[in-house]
C-alpha cells in the first residue's frame, strides 16, 4: 500500500538493522571536504552503522612536471570501491572551465558515465513544522545525466568556429522517463511534466518527448503534460504547488534549479 506522506522511497536497511554498511567517501575539491565532513560528523553522532572507505587523494586535477592539469580519468580503485559498496558520498571535483586545449571531461561527468548514473534526482521541499516564509513547496526534478549536452563531443571545425553535438538516444530517453513515472507511482505523485525545447530542437527533444509519451501510456492514473522550458520557468515563478518535472539534461540542471530557487524568492516576496 502506498503511503500518502511525501517521503522518498529508499532501499536502505530499516532502523535498528545492525548490519554495517561500507560507504565510499570522496571529499573532493573546493567546498567538498567541508560538506562531506559535516555528513560524516552527523553519521557519527547518530551512531549509524557506517564505515568509510576514503579516497582523500582524488582531485579533479593533478600535478605534473609541466604544472597542474585536469585529471584525465577516474582511478580504477575508486570505481571498484563504488561498485563494491553500492553507495558513495562525494564532494564536487574540480572542473576546468573553457579550455581550448583539451576535450577531457570532468571527473564528475566521467563518474556518471563510467557507473551509468543515468538520472539525477533533486527534491526541493518545505519542511513541515519549520516556520519559513515559503510554504508548501514540493518539486522534484529528474533529468537524464549521461548524454545530451553531456556527450562532450565538440571540435573546432575551422579557426573561430566550434561545433558542439547534443546527442539524444531513444533508449536513454525511455529509461529516464520510465524512472520518472515509476518514481511518481511509488511516491504517490499525481503529475509528471516533461520539460523540453522541442519547438527549437525538433528532432532531439522531439525524440525525448516521444519516449515520454510511450511511457506515459503505461501509467494512465498519472497525469502527463509537456511544457516548453521557458513557459515552465514562468509558471513556477508565479504558481507554486505539487509538481514533478522530467527533463533531458543540461536544461534540467541549470534552468530548473534556477527557477526552483526563483519560486522560493517569489514566495518570500509575496509573504512580505
């Protein structure tokens, strides 16, 4: 029986289970060590049966005789650890910006591809009992995590002209949509919104929408809608409510997270 509470389905051992879980820990770069250290402290304070397999050395860059350069690949021992443990706490890893000298992808993207972490789930919500200016915020963004703009296929065709390829496949669009609808079903969500730019990218985002429609037919009790990303941003700034959004990739991370933050700011302004 599906509970009505807006809790995220989890497959961790039930409270009271004394089985020890080993978790891979990658503190990362920048603010990563500070953030992961706080999580480790909370876990210790709870007395949770967790041990850490740490990789403090892993950084998005490495020192070579010619200077500091982006690390080209994720070390095998790190990948083996994550596959073995099944759970990883990771801080962000350094990403070089705007370099014309390399096509090396960041380790963050490489990890997603090496481990086939094909969806990213972000849940923005108000906490019951915590008095804030914004209330009743409950938005889940699910996006494809490995292809699209993350294909990382670009080159300089001639001097001053760069071509970047956005690769979308039906199979990966389908499994992302399937994940989203199954998530909605298991968490008693009433609607899935496919956020797209098919008015401009007619074939790429059009294929994404076809996959979403096919999956939607398998879940007749879940409302399905297709919304252009521009309109979605406007709607969520001016209307709050219960929503689950499904997006291809980069538009999901940047645009949808930005408008989720704007929803909060808008609700705060209305409350003043």
